[in-house]
């Protein structure tokens, strides 16, 4: 995720980050400019077209297209922000679980503290990688009897780590280390882990409906590539920058929405899940050491 100062207008205006839609759309903008210039030459210099022009249709379609793009961006941002809230909940749940375990466990039970510290962080790390391209179970830290071979038994590694956490909490209760009331308290935190991961997977596996995305791209294409036919009669070759700018404005909104609707990857505008995971690990080390 990019860290920046939103109040630094001039720096943002002239910034050209690799994730900037201007850089992404530059080849398309050049193509639109060349196409518009060609249409201007054909209509004004070659055919000498003189028919009466009206931009009313493009004005009406442009308004409808703007409303659709606003809805598209809002939907994508809602997914991004929901993902951020869920990962904030991961931070809070891990802290609460660690604090409660530290209070419930006897002072001399350092081995249990180390076990839970490792398992909790393994779950956070596995969840982060599960939302990307999958987890390598042998990269997780060994925690007591739970090693890479144990995690590799299933395809959904976070569930296997969470299973180990439930097993260890239940073992503490059966051995009399914690009471039934304390077990209920700890189970609530573990259940929140499962709920948060399930909500993240819902965002990951439920994209914007295909028909909506397909229609939006088609209408942008048709809108932009029919603009020069009418606009070059009024603006001449000045239609080249006008049409190119309209293409940049509309297509940028769609490109930005595409990037932020899946917020769990490694792109520049995705959530800083690596940083959040490191924060959780540092908190666990401080609390359960």
C-alpha cells in the first residue's frame, strides 16, 4: 500500500507512480489520439463533411455512464474498506486473545505461551497468504507438535491452524488450567478469527457481476470511439486532446475500481496485510513473552 500525504496537492498532481492510471492507460490514450486525429483529417480535410452536428446524444449517454461509474467505484471502495475493517478486527482479536491467555495461564507456563504465540501468528500469516495465491505450509513456524507436515494435510491451511488452536484451548480446559467460563471467553475470540477469514474469502471469491463489468467496458469503448465523428466538426483537431482526456477520465475510474475491488493482493493500492501481520507478530511477542 502506498503511504502519502493527501494534503500535498502539487506533489500528487505531478506524481507518476507505477500504479497511476495515466501510466496504465497511456498506450490506449495514444491509440485514441491517433484515431481521433485520423477521423478529423478524413472529415475536415478529405471529405469536407458539412452535415449539422449534435452532441446531445453523447451528453445524455455521458451522464448515464457517469452514474454507472460512480456506482462502480463506490462498490469497489466498499469492498476495499470492508477488507480493511476485517484486518483491523484481526489485530484486535489477536491482541484480546493474547491478553486473555496471558492472564489465564499460570506464570510458569511459558511453554504454553510460546505455543499459542506461534499458532496465532501462523493463523494470521496463513490467512494472508490464503487470500493471495495459497499457503506454503512448510513456511509456517513449528509450534509443538504442529509442523509443516501437519499443516499440509489439508488444502485450507488457516482452518488447520485454527483447528490446532481450538485443540490446545480445549486441552487447557480438560487439564484444569482454565475454567469453563474462561474457555467460553477464549472460544469467542477464536470464532471471531473464523468469521473474519470467512468474510475476507467472501470478498475475494465474489467479484463484481460479469454482465455489469462487461457492459461498462463496452459502453466506454463505444462512447469514446463515436465521439470524434461529431466532435471534430466543432473542434477540428482540438478534438484530439478533448477525446483523449474523456477516455482517460472514464477509463481511469474503471481501472482504479478493478484494482481496489480485490484488496488482498500485492499491488500498490491493496491493503498493507504484510505490515498488519508484522504488527500482530510484534504485539504477540510483547504480550506472551
